[in-house]
C-alpha cells in the first residue's frame, strides 16, 4: 500500500485574509484610542495645573518638525509651507511608525462661529487631530533659511533655497499671551543627488 499523501505546508488565502482583517481592526482601535486620549487630555487641561500642557504640545511640534526629511526632486511630498499650513515628510509622525517617512500636515484654522483658532495635525491618511485651540483669530507659521531671513511661505518667491527651511516657527497662544515655538529639521535640507547612470557597454 502507498503511504497517505500529506497536505502541503503553508497558509491558505482565507487564513491570510483573516490575519489582515485582524491587523486592520487592531490598527483602527489603536488610532481611535490615541485620538480619544488626546481629546480627553486637552478637554481636562483647564481643570489641571495646565503648566505641562503647552510643553507637551511644543514637544509634539518640535519632534515632528525635527524629523522632516526632503522628498525626491519633483516628488509628491516636497515640503511646502504657507502662513497657516505646512506639509512634508517626517520620520517622527505623531500617530505613525517612527523612522518611516510619512506625509504630515500641520494647519491653523479659525472658526468664526466658535470664535476660536484650532491647531490641527494629520499624518498620512489618519484622522485629523485637534492639538490645541485658543480664542480669537491668532497664530501662523513662518519659515527661516540658513541666513535666518524668515518668510511667510516656503519656498520663498525668489532666491535659491534648500527644500527644507532651517527653522520653522509656530506662533501660537499660551493662555492669553502670544507664544512662539521654534523647531529645526535635523536631516539634510536637500535630497541626495540621483545615482549616476551608466550607459550600456558594448562587447
């Protein structure tokens, strides 16, 4: 008699799909929990001492901006800065995997109905997070080059500059007073040159 034939080792398509669904559910729960913790932390800040809340916000902003890296020339995520919004690639996203270049957006928006200005953050395709808010229409970003000349937009309209600014300044509000948070990208401010192309050698 011939021995019975054993099944091939490995995973079936159904098993792989089940694992992917479970991983997606866990990722969604983690991101939702992070957003809820952040929202609760900001809501109860007025009942706490409050002295550490601005420092926490400043630390998040500095860490994210310090992690900015340049995109390839002509890439979809080349750094762009406006008075109330900036986008770029960061290896230190607030709600993403550290070390992986992730598209991040910081924006300042004013809600006239509420009479408040909101500082918001988004990493890749994650939900938009409200980081802080303050009364009245106040706050903006500014961008400084190596010569420490600062501009409302980056890149500035004229002059040869690097892709990343040397400094990013967030003008916000701490209590009722104006408050500036300064951050400096740590990576090279321009993408590396493309590798050389070698022509086909003929025998």
